[in-house]
């Protein structure tokens, strides 16, 4: 499976989960912790796969380190 196809299926799951997340937030409904965690994991996976595809191993490891320590991006 190519990187684009692999990321594509995760992207679909991410988009669906993010859409549900936004809908809950818009209606002032508490976001379940496992939903937020799942969204974070999917987002991280997509970022790492794309960084690896574009830049190779070294920058991917740096990006993964930032993500793991919360400095790579802010929660949705």
C-alpha cells in the first residue's frame, strides 16, 4: 500500500471523528475523553506519515518527539 493510500484511510477516519467533535462542541456537549484521545492519535499518525514521506527519517523523529511532548500542535 502506498503512503498516500495508507494515510488516506486514516484521513477519512480523522475527518469523520473531527466532524463529530466539532458538532458536539458547537452544541455545547461535553467531548468524551476517549474521543479526544482518538482524534489526537489519528492526527499524530497522519502528521508523522506525511513528514516521513516528505522529509525522511531524521525530521520524522524530531516531529514525533514534538508531538509526543505536546509541542507539535495544540489540541483541536
